[in-house]
């Protein structure tokens, strides 16, 4: 069965799914996106994802292509038409098609594209039981990383450099050596006294939905959480590290560059949180 995409009002086979070459997303990366995990048919944290999408669009003065209820229908229908139980749902909204010129066009309508592909949650879970290696990479992004822009060139370069260095993810750091976030994830460490530490979302990083969900879970589990910046060196001497994102869920980190973290196996705090997160999405 061919995959089905939603493109501006129509459900079409992938082979016919196109946008115009003068779409501003294509020409200027003038658009935003969201990525939602679907587990057993359920859209995980749908409302916060819609909130973040609306906020990203508002910040860039791009019109919502349709209301929340209609959009939710399109999301579910895209999953249904692709006959997927566990999926990665990708949503992209751009400022639309207009003659190439930098200022916002006077009248263009937003382009909405929605795709869904199978997500192997069992593989994510199995990777999480072993943990991953990460690689430090300089953060060369702009000053509005709170907006989930489709302009991902620095993130792509960081991820690629990390992969070439043997890391699954890039842990990006600012000019003062403080960890900002992963190329597509939020980064956490656990201090020797068991406190969870992650950078503030006021600090030019993406407010991760998984990060927020996990923050609440940690509080419910009476774990200490501190929101502050930490340096690469501090992370390397931490008891544990892990990352969060919609597709990686809660993923323990066992090696950071050449430094083995927590003896090279997922630590107790990350494992406890990962179990809580799996129960949440599978429950
Ligand atoms: N930071 C960046 C830069 C990302 O691209 C993502 C994933 N979209 C995240 C963090 C994690 O966000 P979420 O938990 O909402 O997937």
C-alpha cells in the first residue's frame, strides 16, 4: 500500500504529493513544523503540540491553515489512511506560495502538509535499555530557537557531525560552553545527589513537549528538578545523562564524546523516568 499524505486539502499518494516550487517553505524555509508520536493509535500530547504549533505560527505571523478541531481531524485521518498504529506524524505549515521576494506577501494562504510513517517503538525501547552515545557540537543557530522553524540547517550539520564522530545525537553547546539542547532533543543530566537538571526554555531552546511531560512526571515521582544551564564538563562528570523527544521518548546517554557516563549503562533515575514515560504512552 502506498503511503498517503495530506497536502492542502487533499489526501494523495506519496508519489503525487507536491507543493509549488515557489512555496516560501521551499525557497526561504519560511514555515514551522510539529512532530507527534502516535502510540497504539493515540496522538501523544496532542494539545500541547497544537499549542506550540499555534505559538510558532503566531510568532512568525503565519495564519493557522484551519482551526484546531479541523486540524486534529486531518491528523487522525492521515494516520487512519496509512493504517498505522505506532507512527511519527509530521506536520508542516509554511507561509504559502508567492513570487519570490523577502517581505511577507500581501495575500498568500498557508500551505499545510501532513505525513505519517511507521514508528518502531519497540526499537526505541530496546535502544533505551542499552543507552546511546552522544557527541558535543557547537550550537551555531539563531536567536529564536523557541520557534519550531523548518530552517534546520545548523541542526542537520550538528547531527551529521555527531554521527561521523560515532554519536547518535549531537549535544550542542553555546559560546560559553553551556549545553543548549540536542539537534532534535532536549538534554538532561542527573547530579550525584540525584537532582535532575535541564536548561530553561526561556534560554533560546525549543520548549520540548516530552521535556514538559517528563518534568511533571519527575515531580509526581517526588524527584528533585532544577532548571538551569550546565556546562559540557559538568555533564561529563554527572551521575547520569539522558535526552527527551517525541520520537526518542526518554533515552539514557551512556557515553558523551570519550567520557563514559554512569558506568556505561542507563542509570536509576533515567530508567525510572523512562518506565513512567512508557507506561504513559502505552497506557
Ligand atoms: N529540541 C529540538 C531542537 C527539537 O527539534 C526537538 C524535537 N522536535 C526537541 C528539542 C524535542 O521536542 P519534543 O519533545 O516536543 O519532540
